[in-house]
C-alpha cells in the first residue's frame, strides 16, 4: 500500500484575522465551539491514515504547540511517525533558501526519513472534511505528477480574492493558476506529490532563487508537469479574515452546513478537556445556538456559538454572536453581532452591537 506523509504549511498564510491573532497564529484560532482551525487539517490527515504529520510554523506558535502537544488527540503520539512541530532553523550558515522554502529546506530530514511514497501538503485556512486516500487514488489513476485540490464555489465571497484559482481542461488537467476574481474554481491550498519529485523540486527552486514552493515549484512548471485537479464537493469554508471567520461560523448554525463538516463517518478531533455539562438556569432561553460543555446560562441566547465555560448572567441578551472560552457576560448586558475572544468580561448593563458584515471584536482577556 502506498503511504502518505503530511505537511501543514502555515508559513505563507496571511494574517488578516486582526484581534483574533494578536496572541496566536491563525491556525490556533478557536472555531465551531470547541475546535481550533488546524484541527480540520490534522483530522483530515489522521482519518486518511496519514501517520506522520509535520507542522511548519514560523510565528506566534506557542498557543498552537500547547493545543497540539504530541498529537495524542489525533492518535499521532506514536513511536514511528507521529506529529512534528517544526519552526525554521535560523542557524544554518549554508542556507540560501528564503520564504516557505526555508521550511522545506531546513526540514528535508523529515521528508527523507518519512516512511511514505507521497507527500500531502495542506494549509489551515480551508475548513473541510476530505478523504486524502481518494485524492491519492485519482492521482494514481491519471498518472499525475502533482494533484491539487479545488472547490467549485457557488458564490464568490470577498475572501476568495486572496485565493488562487485554477483553469482546468476537459481532462481535469490544470492549464493555468491565477488570481482572476471571476473564476469559481478555488484552489483550497492542498496538493499531493510523490516524495522523490518533491525533494527534486525543492532543490531546483532553491538553486534558482525561489521563495515559495507552490508558486516556484509547481505553478511555474505547468508546462513541464502533469498537474491534475481533484474536485472536492463537500462543505468548504475559507477563513482568512474576521468577516469570513464570522460568516462561516454563523453558517454552522444551519443543519446542512454543520452536518457537512461533522455529520459523516470521519470525525473532527480536538484536544480533550473534561468539563461538566452546560447548565441552563430557569431564567435561560436558548434558541438555534451551538453550546459547548461547561457553560452556565441564565440569560437569552439566540443564533450564537458559545465555547467552553462561558457564563451568561440573568437578563443578558446575546444575538448572532461568538463567545469564546471562559468569557463572562454579567446580568443585563446586550451583545449583537459580536465576537468575544477568550477570557473576556462584559460588565452588567453594557451594550455592544456590531454589524453582520463587520462584527464587533473584543480581544483576548479584555474587560469592558
């Protein structure tokens, strides 16, 4: 059986989540009530029988390391393979690489030692539930050099302007990679390549002054390589801004969207935290809301997402809002279209109102 090793490349992901990434990288941002954004990429790999996963992290990765630990939640704490969090090595005087190629160059040992025939590279900003064994199957059937994954979107939201788009012929071969805002074939930052070919391309890119493996090693070689496009047809969200984070979080309150990510046979795993069930006091009124464990609710909550350990006082009104771990909303406060990061406290009687297209964001550990 052909084996796959995984790389989650965070190096080139743009940090446009503002207050949500003051103290963490985007991959560590909480999502969907009890997860972090990186949980989807790691779970997809674990569910696809990928036993070695490397995470290329460059900045603000303390929270990420705390969350991932040794990969136990994804069954990646193993003697052979496992999870590796790999910051770049700044101490190699012979290193002429730059950009995300620094990570690939400085961690060539991971590629050489990985017990795998293929390498699957993913980012963390595309939220989906995908079987990479199906990608490998199609990759082998068409005898491709590289297989890239894309989603044919129904609506071009603003976040897609930053994503690469694909031109594809009738045989699903990629003929162009660009940033045409009118294209609906959105590349979702995942590709599969044979290990030996990847190592060869890395060395070529560095020798010719490249700085971005996907652009300089794959896009620049469209004429030379057989690059196949695999269409992912499941639930998908691109989260690369506060607005896209808010919109795609709220979509999870729709049953079809939620079940598309969490309702199939491939579960999304996360770091386990043992807490008591949520407690609903007689004065509480909760409708159409995702509620994680450990919450205590006395007020009114509607069309919102509550993470673990949230406390909502009597008379408080929460609408269309995302309240992260251990936040406390005192009695009679009013929040609408608001995102509270972890450990925030909202005083009694305080009113915070944002707009659906521009939510009001409160940074971590802020009291108001």
